[in-house]
C-alpha cells in the first residue's frame, strides 16, 4: 500500500511538496511540483494506492463557490464553516474555516480542482490536516510550522514512525515534513487506524485514531 502525501501550496509560484511511503511506512521519495500538470504526471508515473492532500477538498453544503457576490449560502443556518472544521474547533484544534471570507480561498479552489481531477481519473483521495495529525500524535506542544525549531522537532518525532528519513536529510524542510505527516496519516488510514470528522455529503477529514 503506497501512500502519497501532499503539502499543497495556494500559489503555483511556490513549490508544493510530496512524500511517498510504502506499506512499511518507509519513505521512498520526496519531491515537489509547481504546476498541477506536473503533479498529475507524477501520479501517472507513481500510481500510488492512496493520495492524502493537506488542504480543504470540498465546499460547505449549500455553496457553489466562495464568491462573495454569489447568492449561495450555508444550507445550515448560522454556520461559519464545514462541519469537520466545527468539530476540530470543539477539539481545541485551530483551523481556517471554509467560507466566503476565507484567507485561503485560492488553496481551497486548488484542492477542490485536484481532488476532483484525481477522483475522475480513478485515484483514491482523502483530505488530511497536518496540524491536527501532529497534535493528536505528539500532543499540544508542537511548535508552529514557521518556528525555527519546527524542522528539528518534526524530524525527531517522525523518525520513530517513518523509516528512511536519514536518506533524505538534505531535502527535509517544514513543507516536506508536512508532506510526510500527510502520507503517514494516509498509511494509518490504510491500516484502519484513523477516525473521520465531518459529513460525507460535505467532505470528511481523516485523522489518527482519536482517544476515547
């Protein structure tokens, strides 16, 4: 069971990172892409069993877009995001809400486009959230992704879970580490060691198994 994890960027000018884990959670490849066409070509060449994308992959129920001039709206009154995002907030895990005021609108659109394209091509795609995975696996003391100690912290905590990281030491940065986290979440999912948040009609988020 090979899993490809994606740390997706909103801008195509910045590299999005990928990581591939085999069925033994061994890191077999790190890479990056700018254009969606590059990524789709990668998938044709690699043919992973599962793709785990760290970005929103669905609009809220009732929405056709995120255009503030459009009349589409939440199908459930007084919502401010997707159900999975509200459930994350109840767990004390911060996230960006998917709504018309979102500051990650371009990332949302890109995630939706890629997931739709991949699913139409027959790929198995799940939505993951690296910050949530890290909090559930490592606790709430995880340093912010942009902090100076983030990479060393992630390497130290991922090495017991993912083998082969030393072979890619020169390519490990905060984005490739998140791609590895996403791939690891996908590998847990393949092993039935995950839970899901949200509504299948609106989009679900895959997380490491939640405590009782």
